[in-house]
């Protein structure tokens, strides 16, 4: 059995690497001629988006039976998100956000039907941090690879049971191999995963976390993944907070909370809940825990920078 797994993983790696290169060439060829729309954004002269369709197809085909349906659901709706982009729908939100939300809800519903219970909710919510991580070249891939290794080690240490007659570590190992094959062009900034890629990685990671030990291992590694993404993106988030959110002295808690609740959907919920209000947080403990970002409403009117009055920034900071 282990020999078969090794052979299968070599085959999957080749498919991932070659498939990514081919899709990159096709997307570039069509994109430069204006046929790709949102899938070829004008970034650094034009970069193919949604090349994560290759990992999506491979994971949908080779993932564990039953669980691959979760991959298929989120992948289809994430691809619609990539294609539609930021176009407004009649419902007051972007078509992409609507498609992503529907996909997450369907993953939860199908997960419940599989008997995953509350774990189905957390598996679907993995989409949020992985989506935020995909804001700079290679960040989602490095997080995915690290969490796959952690998952495999934990599965061996805690003797996780076999699934569908396959050892539990097959799941994170498959994701690891697919990501390794895809990642070189992503790390070099020549391609983008797109929503289809980071959403599929998110669900695959969530399933891997669940297979270690159920709900509690899923929750624990959900938090670890969010913290890792906040650490990987801390420098970019610092610039984003100061330039876009007027939060001049962000803490790691702010970074963590941005990864956990930020992005278009998170800010949309803030708009619905807070309307045009902005609640200022001054308690040192709450500031360290990231409550300034949690309660920050980008749709409110901000007459001044959102920073404690006693904060002093030196020249160059």
C-alpha cells in the first residue's frame, strides 16, 4: 500500500507541476490578447489569476472519498468568484463575495450531512484566513506547506485512524505534494492562486486538521494557522494598517484579528452591524488582543487617525 501511495504522489507531483506550467502559458497567451478578463489582472504587466484551478482539479480527483465533494463545492463557487471579481450584484454586495458565501454555506451543509457536525462550520471558515493570506507571492503556499507538515507529524504522534482504508496522513501528504508542484511559479510572483486555489487549500487543510482528532484538533490548528498567517504577513499588514485603516501602532493581535475577520466579507458585516459608528478601544488588554481591528468599521467616518492619543511615533516609523 505504501509503495502505491509513493507512486501516486510522484504522479500527482508531475501533474501539478506540468499542469501549472501549461495553464500559466495558456492564460498568458489569452490574457495578453484580452480574452481572460478578471483572470489576467494588470499586476506587474499582467499575471494569470486562478491558476489554482490545477490544484483544485487534482484535489477533487485524488482527495478522500466523500471529502472530495467539499473540495468540488468550494472550488466551483471560488472559480465563479475569480471570474466575476468585484462586480456589484443587485443584493448590494459583490458577485464574488456572494459566490464565496454560498460556497461556504454549502460546504457547511454538506459537511453536516456527512456527519461532521460543528466541525463542518470550522472547515468552511478556514476559507477566511487562507483567503487573507493570498495577498503576496508564496504566502499561502508557505503556510499550507508548514501546516501540512504539522498535521502529518501530529497524525503519527497521536496514531490517527485510517480513513477509507488509507492512512490518515495521506490527506495532508497529498495536499503537500500538490502544493509543492504548484508553488515555484507562485513564489516567484509569476502566477496567482486566485480564490479557487486558496479556498481549495483551506478546505483541504480543514479536513486534515479534523482527521487528526476531530473538532478540538481542528479548532486548535485553525488558531495556529491564523496566527502563522498573521506572522507571515505582518510587514505587509503593518503598512496596510497605517495607510488604509489609519491604525498607526498595530499589535500582533491586530494582525491576527485582521486575518480572522478582515477582508471584504468581514468589513461588510461590520457595515451591517455598526452602520456609520466607530467604537474606540482604549483598554490595553483589549488593544493587545486585537479588538481595535475587530471593531474597526471602514465604512464609518474617521475624522482622525485611529491611534491612542498617547502614542508617539518616531521619525521614519
